[in-house]
């Protein structure tokens, strides 16, 4: 988060952003009711793939676009002007 951002959608916003911290919760749900049957804390079930997504998502405070942080960083790096 020490890099400048530029919104890849509106291409003007460089200062207003919402940082969304993603905290995954590994659970097993009842297929009929949707209730959480089990929450995995220490180790996952052998058939449960661990979360491999980004820790932070970024939302543009002007147009509302939500993307991975790298999209905003790369757009700022590639900006010519």
C-alpha cells in the first residue's frame, strides 16, 4: 500500500479510495438450510481448498469500481501524463 493508485475505470481519481480488508472464514454449511455446521480454524478438511485471494481489495471513491489492489497500482505506474 505504499504505491500510488490510479483508478483503472475513471482514470482521474488518485486520492479517494476505500481499502477493503478480506478476512476469509473457512466453513462447512448444511446444503439444505445454509446454516454453518462447522468452522475450520486449525486445519481444513482434505477436500476444502484454502483461500488464495488477495488480502486487500480497493474501491474507487469516485466511480465505485472494486478491483484487486494491483490493478490500481499498475494503472498508476503505466499512466503517462
